[in-house]
């Protein structure tokens, strides 16, 4: 097991999944210690800064990677265990951006009324207390919130020679913007190209389900990731396992289709593990799943559907790989 440390220079950042040469080659079993820049490329530093004035829209959601995984072939399953996510800055940034967000007119939901105003909020991070502080722009109210670090983007290169913007979530992963992608979880991604070519970034110090205004508490992140590879078995959509739950992702518009994708994928996964008939699995999940929203603002919306593992008969996925990765991570701590 090797430890690979990588902090990209600005010119080494990627802005697509696919279409970018790998920055490093890694092997299954390696531990990666990575730094990623925030979604605004570090351009917003005060509440007076505005996205329209400071941020080049061609260079948002920068990715650290891609990484070539030795031995990965199309049809394999890339396994990424998130060992640790630690904020790499003393403040986070959130904004409202014209024509972007869940409660404003956009270029896709066109209305006669003007878009909501542009504004920036700075959240002070207290790493020792594990908090971020919301400060109202008007009235002076402050609210202390717990840190809840997550990665907004993580994924592999799509198939067919495609290059997808780092703003877009789809079957390859990408800009999922799900609070479920946090430390202690194991992500399963289908490999589409030789080497998988996975990237990550878009650190969030916390985010509500749905990411309603279009941005989380954005900030650079130090990520520790354990890489593994399973021959074959590529899931059609990203899947995630925690100590307690199995979870499937779906990304599409409208939101109902994103939910349907995730619900169907979880049904298939439970069938595979349990040996249940399709309709029995459908019925069981209908009574047991939860469906946390990820985002309802990106070019594709993302829904998640999850079920407690105690409700799923049969063996653990991949012969208990998640538990083994958790053990390995603890041994390295």
C-alpha cells in the first residue's frame, strides 16, 4: 500500500470528466491524500465580492485529477472509500447567482420577473469546535452550524470519448452535490475507460439537501481516499455504502426521473444481494426506503434512494468490502 500525495498547481486543475490526461497513476490499495480548490477557484474572499465580477465561468468546479487506476478496464467497479474530509481554509463561501438556483427564474425556467439579487456570504470556520458561522447580511443575526464536510463532485471519465462539464452529474458521477458523499462512506462507480480516470473536488463544508440557492458553504478540502478495484460488476449508476445503509444515485430532469433511476437501481441491487423476485424487492423497498434530495439546481438534478442494510436479506456487497476498508482506514489512523 502506497500513500500518494498530490496538490495540483492551477494549470493542473481539470474542468471536465473525460477529455483530460491523467495527472498520476495509482494502484488498487493506494491511499491518496489530495487537496482540492473550491468551486469558485478561490476568487471569492469577502462578502463584497460577486461571482459575476470575480469568477470566470469557464473555470468553475475545478477538479483534482484525473487519476489513472492501474488495471481498471471498462465494466469493472472502481471503489473509492472516503477516509477523511477536512476543511483546508478558515472560511467558506456561499452565493446567490443570477439565473441560477432553485427559487429564481433561470434560463431553463423562464419567467417575466427578474432573477433574485446577487450576493455573497462568508462563513467563519472554527475547526476546533467543528462549526461554521452564518451571519445574516441584514439585521446582524448569527447562527452557529455544525461542520459537515462533503465532496460535491466525484466521478470517472464517461464512455464513448465524451468529456462532461464538472457542473453536470450523470451516470459517471460528477457534480452529484449530495451530502451523503462524506467521510466513512464507500462509493462504487462503473469504469468506462481504461484506467477509470477519476477526479474529485467541489468541497462543501456543509450543505442542505437540495442545495436550494445553488451553492453550499464552499471551500477547499483535504481529502484522504482509499482506492480499490473490483473486476467486473460495474453498476449502471453510482452507488454508495455506509455502515448502516445502501444508497443509489440518479441524475436527470425532471426530478421524478432522477428519483426513478435511483429507485430502480436500488431495487436491482437489492435483488442481486438477496435473491428476491423483482416485485418482492420492489414491494420491500417501497416500505423501507428514504429518498434524500441531493441537488435540484444543476443541469441534471440528483436524487438518492437508500435503505437500511438491516432490512436487506443476504450477504454484504462485495463480501463485506466496505467493512474491510473501514478497518484498514482505522489501522492507518
